[in-house]
């Protein structure tokens, strides 16, 4: 974060991370921050508010951490189980852009993806109908997981026209993503 801000001649952004349960907090920058979630390295003073909010909340969900971003007059916090940053009602392409999801998701048939998602303890699932995100689930949240079987069933039914987009963090802060493809 610092190098990008410094290159633009702008103020330094600060990100504080407190893993749950929050017994301590640390201000993180550079490589250690990128190893948590590489997207956090790209946040800066000119990041659009919607993108900043979406990425911070998604990262908080995936990391199970409280995140606080400070830069200039901007101050935004995200908690692991908050509903902020939701992409409901947004076209999938715009949601992926707001969440700073890089590259192309790995295509996956619905049944294997459903089996994979049932094993995840952390992750984000976007349920898409008619090209728009109709549900945004945090797979670490027990309340969100209550809805998971219903949406996975809908994703298995080709007549429902439901697409599932799932992503989670891998070691080193890399994102892996899947998108269902019906035959």
C-alpha cells in the first residue's frame, strides 16, 4: 500500500488487522499484508468507495479478521460477520470488478462445485440469476450457511438458471475462484 501511495505522491494508507477473537491488532503494510490477501495491497486513497467497501468486507469474511482502513479523511471498518460490502443486485461482472477478483474463474460443473463448497469453512459464494447477484453468502457465517443447501440445489437445477461464483483465499494471499457451467 505504501509504495503505490508514495508513487502517486499521496498520503500513506494504513490498514489495521485484528484476527477474531480480537485480542490484539497490528498495523500491516507491504508483503505481510499481501500474504493475507493480495487485493489489500492495491487499496489506496483514490480507490472508489464501493470497491474499498466491497474488498474490505470480503477480505474480513475470508480472513476471519476485523479490518480498519485509514487514509486521508477516509476511515472504514469491516468485521468478519458483517453484512457490509454486499453485491446483491449488482451484475456479476461489476461485482467481480468491485471485489477486485483477478483473472477468469475456473469453470466447474454444478455437482462437483456443490460438493466442494460444503467442505469450505471460509469463502464467498455469489448466487447469480439473470446475470445479477441475488445472494452473497459468507461461508464462515453459520447463518449464511443455513441457506447454502437451498442455493446449491438451485445451482444443480439447469431450469433454475442459477450460476454459482465461489472464491476463497489460498496460502500467500492468492485467490482461487470457481464458476458453474451448465452443459
